[in-house]
């Protein structure tokens, strides 16, 4: 029996894609969720039928609010910017994130990755490690990446690219499975407890299946920067219907639901194919949170960037760089485009992410997990963000 605890009453909870009428109990000493019944006394919080959901997990973000994760100007300054970014995420309902480093040169990777090792951030979201989106990508599907930094896995090992001492910072890698020796690379990364996702790729369905059998477990921004689905060739996107077998798992798959990267009807189609494996990502860049306008490039993109609302493109082209949306925007878009309710949409930024990444401490409202949660409106708007049972941010009128 804990010494001090808080009992949240008259609320609904998002659990496994369903809205459940139940109370929640949080241990004030440990900041963890307790078994839900049998407590007398403690502080009482009446949420007046409000909705509690696990706090959001941001699987793919390149940066926000003026800072991109390739902006390295020295370790001290970089880590201060990461912490500033982590505090900003709380205002968007995010309490855990994997920092995406898109394709840069070997030296840049090795400068950046030491500062992206998992850690807690005071008064901010927790940094859960790095997502390296590259450099093992196909030049015909480079998107906004600089193909001059792409590497051949048959010639260059990940330790050469990322640095041997930095491998523990990496939790997630996106690669193209049609490249030479890619299946050996996948197995090598998986042995190091790194999730492997397939993307920026011309791979066929058969090549994708082979990659899944080698240990890959997801698709990166599905339908973007990969071969299209055709009548006779499903491509990588066709893997979302593969079904689990002894040889291949059902892959998780990420979607950018901003209305620009994927048509709303296709977002609905992808989501409905397998709601338990669908993950929403922002794929946000540093222009997220900034006013519309023209901005300079950086280590990944040596060109000016144009921001208009949630849309970001390379100046003079229609090449999408990333998104300027938040996960809250994605939840609300998914609800609008599919008719799903808030609990079903929230599952795609919480429980599904936790299951994919093997996250045992966050992402679910379960006994023993951290009491990282958000209070939401019926429409999926974040009204407050809580970390370890402590309110860290609240929307003001």
C-alpha cells in the first residue's frame, strides 16, 4: 500500500483502442500507475468525464520550433537545443521521442549520435534514442535526402558510418532492402536490439518479404518514397496485409497523416488494413511551430525551404521535405478521415508505438508503468500533459 497517492475519478481512459469508464490511481512517490481498486483516502481529482490517454510517443521527428536534429554546432549547444525541444514537445502531448537523423555524412553522424543516447530531460519529454533514416537508402527514392551521402551496405558497415561507440544511441534504422547485402545488415542491426524499417526504396514485394524474414519489422512513411502498389506488384506497401507466419511477422507501418504526403482516402485505407500495426508519425522538421515563409537549408538539405501551413517543400520544387504537423493534428485528421473515435486514433501514437519499440515503461495505462498521460477533449485536443503523475503543461484559454 503506498504512502501517498492520487485517485482520478469520473473519467474515461483510452485502453487498447477503447474508451473505458474507470478510475486511475497514481503513486505520488514513484509516479507510477497502481492497481485500480482498494484505495481509501489520498488526493481525489474529478475529471468530470474527461478522457485520459497515454502520453504520445513520437517515433519520427526531425525537429521542431527552429531546431533540426542535424544542426550540430558543438556538443554543449546541441544538447541544450535537444532539451529545449523536449520541453516544447510537452505542449503537444508528447512525453517520449526518438530523434530522427536523416542522411548526413559519416562525420556528422558521429558528432550527433553521442548526444542522442536515451535520457530523461528535466521538465521535458524523455529522449528515447535515435532513429537513423539512412544512409542505406536507394537514390531513386531519395526524397529530400542528399544522395551523395548514401552508402552501400556491402562496402560500408554501420559501425563505420555511425561509429562503434554510438551504436547504443541508435534504436531504429530505416534502410532500402534491395541494396546489396541488406539482409545481412538487417540481421546485424537486429542483433544489436535495433528496430529495422523499410523505406526510401524501390524494393519489390518479394524483396520486402525477404527483409521481414531477416528481421525487419516495419515500413517507414508508407507510400512515400517507395514503389507504388500496382495490379501485379504490391511493392513494400503491400506488406501491410501479409499476415504473420513462422517466417515473417506482420509489420508495423508508419503514415504521415498531414493531407499532403498521403491522400486522406489512402490514409483511411492504410489504417483500416491493420489498426493494431498502424503508427502515426509527424515526420516534423524544424519549421514546425514557425511562421510561414522561406528558411535556409542545413546539413541534410542544402537548399532553401518553403513553409506554408503544414506543407514544407524545397524551394523551386514540389519535393516534400517533411511535415510541419503535430501528433495531435494527426489524431484529429485520422478521426475525421476514417470515422474512428479518439481511443482508436490515440492507439496509433501510443500503444502501437510501445509494442513496436518494445517500450515497457510508457505508452499504456497499465499498472507499473510511468504515469505519463494526457487529458484530451472528445475531438482529440490535448488539454494537459502529465509526467510521472505531475501536471507539466495545461492549455490556457
